[in-house]
């Protein structure tokens, strides 16, 4: 079972240089998978910290990307999973974007 990661933990990991993406409320650490076979499209979805507010994370959901991939590819994703976040509502996304 994956552990819950809160906003502060995510901010620390991002500041430490970790490359993180989120799909279906699961956090994936993709540091070792930055050379994506389909190109650098994965870099566009990496979590970033809002330059106007260092306590706010900008999230670009990877749900569609996850669903697009084959079962074998999703197994690769699952090997990179490091934790979960709370389920977000539309209001959370407005806050984060």
C-alpha cells in the first residue's frame, strides 16, 4: 500500500530536484525515466511550484496519459509509484492552477 503524501512533502521533493507526475491520485517519481520513448512530452506534466506562491503546487493531471498506455506500460508506471494524494475536486484544481 502506498503512503499518503501531503502538499509539504511534495514541495520538499520538488525542491530537492525530484521529477513527479500525478495520475489517478497516485504520485510517480520519474527521475530515472526522463527519456520517454514517445519524446519529451512527459516533461510538460512534471509538478512545479508556483513562482508567485512557494506553498502552492501546479498540477497537470496525467490521467489521460496513464489510460492511453498499454498494460505493460502501466506496469512501468506502477513501479515508479511512490505515494498517493487526496482525491481532488474541481475546486482544488482551480486553487492549484
